[in-house]
């Protein structure tokens, strides 16, 4: 649904195939507003530039409240329009991404696969082996395979590497440690470790 929605908010026009009418290009709306009672109404990508997300704390009111509200719209809507027309929007940047909100961050994390969600949790908690910035791919696999809802396919090298990259991780190559040469990854502070000497990376990996 996220990918299907993209053209409506990204393109100026969209192909319209209306029954009994010739196909034509119709202008897409400049603004969308969607409501949902679900905690995760849509899957959102971490780098999304389309959605502004806000979770309202409003509660359902008695019927009399909505009766009064609908009556007020008849007389107060002009005042609301006046307020909006006079509102200062000189600092508004139409090409900028919508502001990030805590509610959007929750929705993004809720969109993660089970593997990505658990790995993000382990990195954030920074406990045990995950207290270090540098781990081997095998270390990450051993930790994840102890948790439910994570399939063997998700732990294959290619898929696990993709998940690490999506969370900001970076491959550091293989460095000899004793009689082994593990594939090492920076699970956080990737920029720092990408510029570090092999000896420093090895020390972080073997620390503790």
C-alpha cells in the first residue's frame, strides 16, 4: 500500500482509467489527510519523505458533543478560513521533508521485519556483546538465532548484511584474530570505524 500510494503524493498527474471514459491524465491532490484507529496503519520506510505522523490523544465524546460541533461548523468555518488565510507561512518550505515526530519514529520501527526489529533493539540496548561497536557477522547471527520469529533465511549472509546496512551498520572487512579471520561490522559509529586502523578495530572487537 505504501508503494501504491507514492504516485499520488509524488507525481503532478496520474493516469485515470474511468469506466466508460477515455483514459486521461488527472491532477493529483496537493494535500492528503488520512485517519486510522490502527497502531500500524501503513508500513513506512526509515527514509520516508512523504508522511507527517501524529497520534492524537483525543477520546470519543458523547453524541451531544458532535451535534454541537456540526452546528458550529455552519457559523464558525468562515472564521477558521480567515485564520488560515492570515497565517504566516513565510518559513514554510514545500520541498523540504515533513518534520520527524516521535509518533513517526514509532511507526517506522513498527514497520521493521522481526529480524530488523530485534537487531535494532539489541544495538540500542548495548548490552553484552552488543556493548561493543564492532562485531563479527557470526556474532550477530548467533545472537539473533536465539530469538523467535526469525527465519534461517533472514540470517543468511546476504540478508543479514542488508539488515545491518539498513540500521546504519558498515562492513569493515576481514581481520585476522588468532587463527580466524572473521567478517567484521561496525554496528554503530560506522564513520569512525571506517577511518580507523585495523589494530584499533581488532582491539574494539576483542575487548571484553
